[in-house]
């Protein structure tokens, strides 16, 4: 018996990286999963590989109308929504002096606005059914400083999680944030970042970069009934970085 038998989940930014790892694990635990991303080819290919339990929807997380369309298609296909994993996110390998206003707005729209719209969109059906779990993927940089733009939005996701958790708790809807450290995903493989990431890995107490699946297991815990008394909390998976 799977931990998510009978549950329906939406996972954003799930065409690759951590989102894809979350989707694979959720399906293996019995969930029906709607994976969303702007990367249509990769998203559809993953959905095809995972089978009939998965639906891919092309999705701009910064668009309120796109969020409504995702919700409508989820309910039309699987009948409900029990879990939302706000996983979509971006960053730029740029210094403060080199980030343009357009860069900053793009980071804000995907990381912060996209998370807000996701929470807002699923809150109504979750409240109506009396249960639900929302997992917002923040970052280690939602706890400590890092790149300007990325850090700002990830701190905001942390605060938004707490505010939403307090409002939705009486209705049985839980909201928690996950704070990964350095994870082996395409985000950290941008041009110009490889050497810096390797050097940073030497400073991690566990002396390595995490696999996406290691984050997925924590996300599964928060999505499932195993975490039934956890809401408004931060869950850190960073190899011990924040303990230093």
C-alpha cells in the first residue's frame, strides 16, 4: 500500500530535476499526478513514461489564468486535488550589480508570485473538502543569505507558508516549506556555476551535493498523512550547512 494511494497531486516545474523526482516518487506511492512546466516536450515525455496516472499541462506559474486552467484540468481528469507542490523556481548566476530590473521581476514572478497563485488557487477546493497538503519549495537561501533576487523570493516563500498555514489550518489544510541546500539539478548547472558549486560542496558537512530523490522523500513525508500534525514549519535538507 502506497503512502499516497487515492491522492491527487499537482507538481509545478516537474519536467526535470527535483520536480520530476517528486513526480516519480509520488506515482510509485500511488498518487495521480498532474505535472506542469513551461517545457512542453520534456514534460510530455515524462508523463508518457510514467503512464496513465500522470497528466502533463503546459503552465506559466506566473499566470493566474494558467493556474485556473491547471486546476480545472486536474479536477476534470482526476476529480479533485489533495496535494500541491510548488516546485517551480529560477535563479540567475549574476552579482547584485549585474542583475537588471527585468531579471529581478522574472525571478519574483516565478518564485514568489507563482507560489502565491498556486496556494490561492488550490485553497478553495482543499478547504471545501476539508483537507489538503501544500508543500512550498523554498531554499536554504530562504533561511540564510545568498544571491540577491533568489534569496529575497525564497525568504518570501517561507513567510507566505506561515501566513497561509495559520489561515488554512482550521479547515484541515496544511502548508509547509522545504529548504534544500545544493541539489544536483539543472539549476546549478548553468554556465559559469560548475566550478563554484564544486568548491562549495567541499564546505558542506556531509561533503557532497544531494540527489533530487533525497529531497523528494521529505516532500513525500509532508504530502502524506505521516506529517499530519505539521503545518507552518520549515524542513531543511542541506547536508548540515545551516548547522555551521
